[in-house]
């Protein structure tokens, strides 16, 4: 989950495997092997658009009355633009209970840029004292206009809907009213049948070390990625740009693009519900792997291209990238 899964350390392994050696032509020189290690982290979660719904009631209560497992009809659409700009709408129906939902905010799980506090932990950006750029919501918040039975007068209740980002593969997630911490009028744990996230402008940055042929090289890198993520099938399509800057060998100061796909994995996953105070099983930290192709150019002097394999640890905010490729100079 690119950002793909909870707010602790993550590992991104980007394996750039060069295409067969480039044939020399004209003044082109033979390609040189490139072997790099990239260490970095997500710096900006960009903008996100969520659409999810379903599903089945796992457990819950309405106005103090427990309700048995049943089919649930709900649809949520929410847009997150940078930081503290969240909007959307929703609909929920369980038996004779129904609610129209206006989404106006979020409870963030991560606020960027984060600060590393240890190899496996971090602290969120503080909007009151720091310049922050984006967030990943834990809950979407707003107002539910509810009608508990046909003919009754509607009431407005503050509500929160857990983002399916925090429990992929179909749920379950929490939908709860915010009118009481101990005895909310609405408390539902539901699965979902469909969920997608469109991520735009996710930025990663980090440091580079390694070798070009027999020469040691170092520098920095940056990525900007857009992704279309399906949380039920646990897969996504990725595309974007990558740049190497400040390299000790100038022929590696290059810009280019990438195109690939990502699949989430339960290997090494864990229940993250305790960290957020959620019911057991409603939050799962997962890993992922990515594969695709890339290409980069440095002015009119060099070409770098190949394929990549990316491994995201559980969860995925910090990155470590292994690069093997080839560079052709002209």
C-alpha cells in the first residue's frame, strides 16, 4: 500500500535489472553496470480519492441495541487534498436504519513529513508548530443524518468511518458515531465488497550509494508516484517519475519515468488495532511487492534503463532500494 501499511518502519526494495547490453552505434560507448543502494522515506502522501462500500455486518449496535450479523449497504466517497482538506459523501443502510453522510474532515493516522525517532518508529508532523504537507486518514469524519425507522424524524449525529486502507482484503472496518466515547449511538464493524484509492503526487526521497562499473558513486534520489489501488484484490497500478541528483559522477544526474504494478502481501503482517484503540481484527499492517520498468536520461550524455522489483516491508514508510542496471554514455 504506498504508501501501503501503518505508521512505523517500512522497506522499499527497488531492483533495477538492466535490459540486454545496449548495442553500440555511432559515438555511443558500451554500457556500464550500475549497482546502487537507495535509502529513503515517504515525504509527502499527496492527494487521495477513496471509494468503498459493501458489505456484511460483523457485529454492532444501534442506539444501545445489539444487532445480529446481516447484509449492509453502504457507499463512501472521500477526497483528501494535502493536509486538513477532506470532503465527500456517503450512504448507510442496515435493516430499517439508514443514514446520509456528509464527510467534512478526518482523524489522521499519519501527517507528513514525519520525523524518524528510531530505526522503526517516527513522530507525526505537528501542524501547530511545523510546516506539514499531507496526511493519511485513519477515520473520515462528518455528519450522519439518520432515520432509524420508516416515518421517524431524522436526526443528525457526528460519525466516523474507518479508512479501508488500514484493513485491506475486504475489511472489516469500524463505523461509529462520535456522540459518546463509551456508548455511541451507532457502532458497526462491517466488511466491504469494493474499495479503491487513487493516489496522486506521492513523494519519496533518500540517499544513494553504490558503484558504476568499478567507480564508487553517491548522491540523492527523488520519486513522485501516482497509483490506482484496489484494496479488495490487494493490487495497484503505478506510474510516475524518478530523479538522481547530486551524484558524484555527473553522468548519473538523470531524470526519467517508471511504470509498474504492486501486489500486497500478508507475509509478516500484524494486527495494528491496539495502536489505534480499535477492535481486534479491524486494522492489519501489510507489506507489498512491486514490479515494472524504468528509463532515465542525463541531458544528451547518458541513458539508464531496465526493470525494477520493489519490496515494501510491514508497514511501508521508510525505504531501502537495491539497484542493478546499466548506463550507456554517448
